[in-house]
C-alpha cells in the first residue's frame, strides 16, 4: 500500500509557475557547480540497454525492468534502472583519462517502487563517473568527493535564495561521516536502516553513511546494494535533513567502484556468480575497465529539498494512485 504524509499546516512556498522557474534554475546551476567541482564532462546516455549486455542496474535483485522487443534490430531491450555500469564502460570507450569524468541526465522507470512522498516510479538523476588511480581507492578519497558534492549543493542553494528570496531551505556544509555498522551500534533499539538514518540526521543535518551492502552484526544489511558496481567497503549515501518532512533525505547514492577482487568477493557473497559470463562483468574481472568512483544525484530530490515541497510530485511528472491524488488535492497540493 502506498503511503503519503501531509505535514501540518503545509502550504507550497511557490506557485506552479515559479516552481517551474526554480526547477530550471536549480538544474542549470547545480550542473555548473557540480561538473566544475569534480572535473566532469556532459555526455549523452541510453534510455534502454539489452538484457544480455549485463549493463542494467539490478538494484536489490527483485525489481522488474520494463522490457520490450525491437523487431528492427532483432533483440529485446530493458529501460534502465540506473546507469551505474554503463558509465564505466563509456569512460573506456570515450577515452577518458585519470582525473576526468562524465555526467549525464539519467531517466529511468522503476515499476516496482513503493510510492510515498519521496519515491516515484520515474527516476531522474545526474549519473556521474570519474576515473581514479588504485591509490585513490580508500575512504579518505571517498570523503573528499562527498565534501565536494555537498559544497556544490550548498552553493546552488545559496544562489537559489538570491533568485528566489522567499525560499528558506537551510543546508549544512559540514558532513558527518559514519559507517552503517557504527549507526546500528549507536541505535540498538531501532530496527531499520532508515529509522537510524532519521535519528542521526535530525541531529547532524548532513551525513554520509558508508559501507552499505554487506550484512551487519545483526545479520541484516543496512540497505540493499547490488554486488557488481559499488565496493561495499568504500561506498556511501549522502543524506540531508528535510525540515518540511522532518526526516533524513537521501540526495545521492555513490561509491568507489568494485575492482576485480571486490567484484569476485561480492558476486560470491550475494550468490550472483551467473553474472560472471555477462560482457560487462567479464571485462571487469579481466581488468579491462578503468578504476572509478561514481554515483547518482537525484534531480527531483534536489529540487524538492531546495524548494521545500512536501511531495516529489510537486516537482516532477509521474503517475500516482487515486488515494495519493485525492489526499494531495484535499490538502491544496498540486501534483504535476
């Protein structure tokens, strides 16, 4: 069942017209700040890939991709869940070098997503990937990149306030880093990773939860993570406090990517050894792909946070169930 929460006394700060203007400004400004901070070049990206390529993001393993046949080319295709693996192959094909990277507009359909205030079946994000050296495969480098991303977000928010002074979203530049295991140890009475994130971010405002994917001492993972792109020991989620919803708000899932050893370990651990024969996985395991760091930054998430909306449907066009439509209409919330 889908869930929706209407904050008490919530009223949109901007009308529909100015909301569209603010969305355009955020997207244009953040791309400039972000690409400059990480030395990234914009590239075009696919909306769909073939299943046989192994390039689609398997997410948690149970989500069904939207699939269709293409008679003109004699094969089946899948709408992407994300471009986590495609980007790494693109860096090799486009002859990028160490220290350089790419970003792209990623549009995806996640048909099995549970819908609520911050989740939609339509996903729009800036997917990015950057080539690094083997010496960069450590937590200190991960933290350096996280701080650069947070800085670009805060710079964009500051510029937005000049253009739209009626907006009042406050974001903290100070990032508190914590591992998923440390978070579980800190809140033994809270059962889920999201509950622990909410408690932590209410206090620390901006955080990066690292080392997500493997089982914690409780026997449960903090959150789901595919075994074939992030290195579970070198990844993290960037979280910011959302004052409108009074909760932790994930802006980015990212990490240093698997090398040959990490891929081998994580495929075994997750029981996904059948993927070893897919083209992407064979290239990686044989050392043919560059070492990288990368992630995705939610476009609608960022707009929602900065504009201060209560529902993601106020900043993106998607499909919603009847209960969500009625609840929002009764509360005076316009879903695009």
